[in-house]
C-alpha cells in the first residue's frame, strides 16, 4: 500500500513537472505578444519594443537604464518603477522588496515585469542622464589574494560625470559555460576629477558569474562596457563629523570620496574604520595613511576580526560596532557612511542609532 502511494506521488510529481515544462516551452515558442508601447513619465519618452522580455531589459535596449545591482535576478530590489496603469498582480518575488506605500502606489520591480502589453510608467528623470560607456582595460592590480583593482580607460563618450561614492553596472561577456551577458553593480573607487577613466575594486565570489569573469577572464587591453552613474551614496553637504565603516571591496567608494575631499581641501573630521579578517585582507593602507597627512582631520583605523595569534599586529582587534563609541564626539553633529555586506550594515547602523547618530547612509552589497 505504501509503495503504491509513493508510486502515485512520484507519478503526479512527474506529471506536474512535465506540465510546468510544457508551459515554459509554450510561453517561449508560442506566446507572441507582438509590439508593445512603453510610455515614460506621461509622454516624456515613448518607444515600441517587441513583447516578451522583462521591462528592465526592454528599457535598457532603448538606452533607459534602471538601477539593478543584481543584474535583473530579482534579489536586490533596486529596479523600482511606478506603474501609472495596472498590468496585473504583484508577484511573490516582488513583495519582499516593496513596502505598504509602494504597493499602494503601484511601485513594481521592472526585472519581474514581462512586457506583454502597453505599459505606462514613471521614473526619476535623473535616470535619463545615465549612459552606456565602452572602454578598454588599462590595467589590473592585485590588491589582495581575492580583490582586484580594474582600471578602465573610456572610449566614446570620453568622460563620465559622477559624484564620489556612486556606482556603475559592469557588463560581462559570454565565457565557458556562461551563455549570457550579465551585469553587476560596482562602486567607482577613482575620483570624479579623473573623468576619462574609472577604477573598480572587485572581490572574487566563488560562484559569482561576474567576479569570476573579472578575476579569471578579463585581461589588460580587453574591451568592456558599463552603464552609469547610479546611486545616492555620496557625502552630504554639511559640516558634520563623518564616520566611515567598510569591509573588503567596500573600500571602493571611500577611496573615491577621500580623494575628492583631498582635492576640495576639506576641513571636516573623518574617522574611517575598515574591517578585515587578517592582515592579508588589508589593502591600500599606505594610501589611507597618505590621506591622514593631506586631510585636515582624518584618521584611518583598520580592525582585524581574526588576527593571527602569532602575528605582531598592534592595531585594533575584534568587530567594529562595539568600538564605535570610542570615536563619536558629538552624535547630533555626526553622519554615518557604511559600505559592505548587509549583515555588517545592519549591525553597524543599529549601533550608530543607539549612540544617537540620526543620519546614516549606506551602500549594501551581497
């Protein structure tokens, strides 16, 4: 009897899987949505696309670039647009990234919307200024065993205008078993006044399609493309003290910001706490010491969470959040700037708020 039930379950599961596969195949080969119109900001931009692709990719084809740190996988929640006319229910893949007000006001994730009909949307007009750039890899630097700096010299357009702290979306090429082009977000570590080139700091993620492309496939002299600039992670125009917190490749936006502040001859008080596991995970320390010499009030503090027992490390050990209190003079006159993994950001932001720092800005990556 039990064997019969198991057989029936297996048969039903097989039928269900087969039907699901048929639906996917039917949608791919038989669904013909024809030409669909996309209207942006009540006629500000209009164009016609072939139906069937995601709204995110359809917009990109027409050179309208929506932020998407995950490259359209539905895992970052950045590619939000506001629908001016309903096109169907919100998908379960979207709901975790939309709050009550956004759900009420028609905000959706453009990577999860398939273009099957005419679509009317609203997006910030600042996105119209985002461009696609092409360039050549000028040089690649090994900062650590798993972090590289990639310098890209721009082709046409020759210059890029951005604020220190913003990011671009780098595009890979097909390689090995990877049969599609993917894009991922990386902060620019070069300063805005170097308008004809950008530098990216990229840490290797073992299963990352893009990071494996950069670390194992990309070479000096290769052509590469990216879009940008994106993001709201830049320092605010105030006189407040600043506490920077980062780990790993989270160094990138702060390298850009510090070079920009150096050029501006900033007088603001800045403390930069940089978290790493061991000494071999530290990099650009000499450059940070340079900023200590050139900026009016800047202190760089590397913190090792797993310092080797037999090392002669004399610096800070442990984790950053518990020691924040030692560097905050006036919480009401302090801004926090964080860049790193969601876990680091969540704990650090909570501690900053606990200390009385109200204004905390962050750039999160997986």
